[in-house]
C-alpha cells in the first residue's frame, strides 16, 4: 500500500477493483479512504483509520448446490495451479496455501520466536504475577 491506498494493478479492471476495495473498506465503513489511511509504522500519534468489510455468500443461492460450487472451485484452482509458470517458479500457490503449509509445520515443531520476543513475553508475564517461562 502506498499512502494508505492499494495501488491499482491490472489496468482499468485492477483500478476498478482497487476503488471497490476503498469504497467497501473505507467509505461505507466510515473509515479513512482515498489515501487518508495513516501509516501504522510511521504515524503513531493518530488513529490509523483502517476499515474492515466482510462479504459472505451462500453459493447454493447462485448455483444448484454447494457441491456444484465445490466442484467448480476445484476446477478453477486446478487450472490456476497448472498455468504456465514464470522463469524460476516451480509451483503456483493459491491464496492461503503457503500459510496453511507453514501452520502445519508449526503445529508439529512449534512457533519460532526470537530471543527478544521471548524476553518481552517473560517481562509481560511478570507484570501479571506469573513466573511462566518459554523454553528456547
């Protein structure tokens, strides 16, 4: 994001999608929009002004059944994953796949923390009267 706005990508369609996101997430929620969202890392003395908008669909309202939706989605995902890959790319991921794989690894082996993060958590535990300690 640049100055709080998602940069338009993909020409006119991408620009239209970026505007829709700004309208739904900013305008309609009463939050900041059109470049007025404050930088969460640089502007610490003002509220950020970020809005959140959620849209939920029941696929069976549009299609004959949920199963039809799932079959069609599987077809789309397979087509995306089997698309021609750019040079140096070995696998095409769809949204959430990388995070899902990481979560599975972390459930088995734990979530890695830096020494500073562990020390901060130990200090926080002390403030609430706990002597709990994380193992490195």
